[in-house]
C-alpha cells in the first residue's frame, strides 16, 4: 500500500501534460503525454521508465478504446476502457492506481483528461483483475477481449478477489442523478374572520326623567287658586 501511495504521488509530479494550445487542438482524442519514472502495470503490458502518449482511438464503435504510444510514436498497446465519473474535474491530466501487493508495479486504474468529469477506467484480463481485486478489496472491470477488433463488441464485467465474475454495475461509473428540489407548497391563506354584527341597543326598563317636577307643582297650585275664587262668591251668597 505504501509503495502504491508513494508511486501515485511520484507519478502525479512526473506527468507532463501537453500545453494548452495543443490540448485544445487534440481535445477530440484526449492526447496526454506522461513521463514515467518507475514501472507501471497496464492491462496487457508493463510500461518501463520513459515518455508515453495516451490517446483515444478514433473508432466508429460506441466504445472507449485507448492507445498508448512510446516516445517514437510507435504503438505499444491498446486498452478497452469504460467511462469513470468523478465529481470534481481538474485543470490537468490525472491518473489513478489500484492498490497492489508490495513489490509489484502499480496498476493504472483510470486516466482523466483536464476539465472532464468522465475519464477512462481500464478493463483488465480476468487473472489480473482477480489479483488486483484481492488487494484492493473491491471488484475490478474485466474483459476477455485481446485485440482492437474484439474491443469494439467485447463484454465488460467485473471480477472480485475470489475470481467470481459479475455483470458490470454501470451505476458505479455514471453520474448521479441530479437532485430536483420539490417546490415549496404554496402558503394556505389564513381565513379572514367576518366582522361581528353590532349588538342591538339595550332598551331601558323605565324611560328617563327628562323634566323637573317643579312646574307640575306650580300648575297644581294655580288650579287650586282658581277653584278657590270660583267657589268663594257662592259661599258669600
């Protein structure tokens, strides 16, 4: 494990990516130049220290086929790959490696081109997949194909550390489905309480006394005096 980690760090420093103008011109084939300072295991060959070029093959088939060239532009190997998704793209090419037993060359797992979310994860022959899976404690992509023509139609499966083969779980290598936030429910308008009807005015039991009793007493006295003078002549006769 320490050997793999040490080499991964060393390789990230040794990788030389083509300059930006060339990268744009060769973006269709993802051309990447890698300087190797220690041996690297690929699916069907071992790269010795040197300078290598990785490219995608211009193929009409809907497959990811990687070609590796030496410094003299001689093709060294052709590899079948599957798309490998990463959340955060980087501004430079990067290579990832499988964990392998100590003393063995680190096995290259995937290659990512600058700015891409999807990289190329290499499919290994079954015997190598079993060995890598045993150390990495996870299934490794596997193919039985051995030539460029076979790669165009070959099946890719996975192999675990015990040598068991299973169908490739494509969900592991694809972008997660976007999380669509459900719109918040519209606020329910609060019910407006109807204004209460005004209560009828309370009718008093007795009418209020609006006049004074003094004028009434005066009137009674006046009537009494008139009655007195009317009766007096009769009494004198």
